């Protein structure tokens, strides 16, 4: 009787133990039990994975790290092969096989650490950029004021010279007439220079705004050609143009004409008589490698080519720098200012496009202006358009939302990882390491957070920082899609993943919303949704490409 009762108790104990073990075995955190001498008696699969060693290599040896009761400490685990994992240790007392023992739970916090480090790094970069931008603004402000101060007296000089020339103050001798002509031509040159400096200063100070709207390429081209035609004829050059029917670009007609006139003027200036200058316009899907463009295109590209003197290969990059003129050309240095191309490229970039060049000595040069095609651009444009008077108010608080996201990044990533596992988003997700689940997403969210601040700071205008952040996010999304494809995920799983990320971002923003200015939450969510949508589509495309 007693024997049977004891046997039943034994059975129950055994069942309890088996149940307990099966729970411990499924824990996401590593669990190690060691005796009082420090020898490992038991380790669960998560611990095996964390240490990168199979069970039989773990049991019977010493843990090899301080396990102080009640303490939480951080350790670095070096796996066989050299990979380093950061883990958090917690130690409690327990009983194991009738002996006093220590239960050490170990959590892999590598991702959290990495995300936090990246956030700090991004913040540091942002501050450095902000500082550099502030310096450049101060410089540009100075230039703008100076240019204005210079223009007023210059106009007076030109005006009086004209009066003299007209003989208003009495007749002049031939010599005097010649001298006044020189005063006028030098004055005009100086005025041109000052005007261009003013333009450049305005571009740099972010004061020169460009309109982004659907514009007809053929009209702009005709207008530019008409302006330069007389000069081309005078130099005995053939000037022709050709434009793809119905090409629409996204940009500012006035500015595009300014760029084209500048390119055509240069082409005419640097092409010997009997040469040819051609302006063509077409649509390109893949832009030239050297063009700094973001977005998928297609691109409206306007090309000005000539049969002129060409530009030496080692000067090609420099001609876009301010005041650079290539020595030894046909023209005197004083014919130009060396600012035209600098301004043209900046204007092109301000519109979301770029200006590139290729050239061969004594054969000719080709300048290409890349502009976004209107249909794609209009969507982009509607997104970023902030010309309405309340734009600044709407964007106010975005940097706080960004800061909240950065602050809670670790918790966000943890919640994301658990939901991915709990909801079995894709087959086998439960057995992935946290880092395999969250690596890209942590970086992505950190970038979005920083971008929110950047958008507020740039008042929604396109800035190089905003463009760079976009590039980084696209890159992350592409890599993410390719990695998911290697894991055998479907597009549907990927969609679900982005949805979970979106929910978790919203949760953090909602939590922070009490401390945010009014409107900051809906505006931030609007932007986050747009960004996530783009990233999701990009990663799905990358997944499909990689799986094909
Ligand atoms: P500018 O023409 O006023 O000097 P730009 O910035 O427009 O200033 O051009 C800078 C320099 O680039 C020119 O001085 C010239 O040396 C070179 N360049 C520009 N366009 C051409 C061209 N089509 N062919 C040869 N050289 C060119």
C-alpha cells in the first residue's frame, strides 16, 4: 500500500518535472542551472543557441562567468567562430535534484544594444550636419547681403555711364566714348557676376525656392533655343533641337529654362565656328551611374551636346565647383563667371534631379539634365508639398515624435520580435534568433526617427539630409526583402511583418503623444505610413526578384 503511494508520488513528481522542463525548453531566454561549485547541470536549447555550443559541451563544465545572486549584469559571450553576443544575466536561487543550485537566465540583447548604438550614432551625425548647415547658412546670408549692397551702386554706375554714352551731358571725344564703352561692358560683367553670386547664395541658404509641378519639356526647350539662336547664328553654328512628344517633367519651368540657356550658352561659347550644338529630350529608365538621383524614375533627360573644344577628363568634376573655369579655352576668362554650372547643378538637385557631363577633348561635350518624370514626381510632390501657410505649424513636433521613437527603440524592437514569434508570421520564425528577426527593422526605425526630426528642421523642403535618409531606408528595405527571400518567406508574410512594425511604431507614438504638440501625432503617423508603404513595396519587390 505504502509502496504504491510512494510510486504514485514518484510518478507525479516525474510528470511535474517533465512539464516544467518542457516549459523551460521552450523559453526564448537562455536558462542555465549550476550547482554551488559553479558546474553547469542543465541548459535549455535557447542557452545552447546563445553560447553556440551543444548541450553535451555545456553540462559538466563551469559557466565561466560571474553569477552573483539577485544581480542583473551584462556580459559579452564569444561564440566558437568568434561572433560576439551581448547578453543580460539574472541569477536566482533554486533547488535542482534535491541540491541547492543557481538558475541563471540569459537574454540576448545584441539587437537592442546595436539599435541603441545606431541611434546614438545617427544623432551624432545629425548634430554634426546641423552644425555644418548652420555655418553654411551664415556664410550664405553674408553673401546675400553683400550682393545686394554691391548691386545698388553698380546699377548707379551703369546708369550714369549710359547717360554719358547717350551724350546727355554734351558730346564726347572718340577716346572718351571708347572709355565709357569699357566702363559699361565691365560694369555689366560685374553685375552678371553679382547676380550669379546672389543666386548661388540663395540656393545655399535654402532661400531659392523651386516649384515642383508638371511642366511640358518641349515648351521650355523651344524657349531656351529661341534665346540662344541669335548668338549661335552670329558665331556660325548650327543649333537644333528635338523633343520626345508629350514629355512632362516635374520641376520649375523658369529654372529649367535658366539651366538650359546656361548650357546652350556654354556650348555656343566653346564651339568653334561651323560646329553644331544640339538639344534633345527623351525618357530614360536607368539614369547614368554618376547622376545622384533618388527614386525609381523614369527620368526626363535633356541633353545639350556640342562639337566644341571639350573638357579635359581631370577637370570634369571640378567645373561644377564655384568659380572654376578651364584654362586655355577659346574665350578669355572674363567672358564668364565660372558660376553658371554650379548654380545649374544646384537648381537641378533642388528639383530632385541632377546635372551630369561627359566630354572628349577636341570632339565635344555633352551635358545632361535629369529631371523626374511628372507622373511619378507628382505623387512625391503632393507628399512633400508644404507651401501652404500652416506647413510649419503642421510639422511642429515631428522632432519630438522622432525623439520618442529613438528613446523607446529597444522596447519597440522587443515587442516587435515577440509578436513576430507569437503570431507565427512566417514558417520557422519561432526558431530564428532575435537578431535575424529584428536587425533591419531596428536600423530602419532609427532612421525613420531621425528623418522625422530632419523633416521638421528643413520645414518639409527637400534637403540633402532628407534625401540621404531616404536612400538609407530604401537600401535597408531592399536588403530586408532579399534576406526574407533567403528564409523562404512569402510576400504575404512580409506584408504582415511591416504591418506589425507599423502597429508597434504607432503604439510608441501614441504613448508619447501626451507630451507632443497638437497635430504632431497625426502628422508623424501620416509620414510614417508613407515611408513604411514605400519600404514595404520595395522589400516585396526585392523579395520577388530574389525568389524568381
Ligand atoms: P562660365 O561659363 O561662366 O565660365 P560655367 O560654370 O558655366 O561658367 O562653366 C565653367 C567652365 O566649364 C567654363 O569656364 C569652361 O571652362 C567649362 N565648360 C562649360 N561648358 C563647356 C562646354 N560646352 N565645352 C567646353 N568647356 C565647357
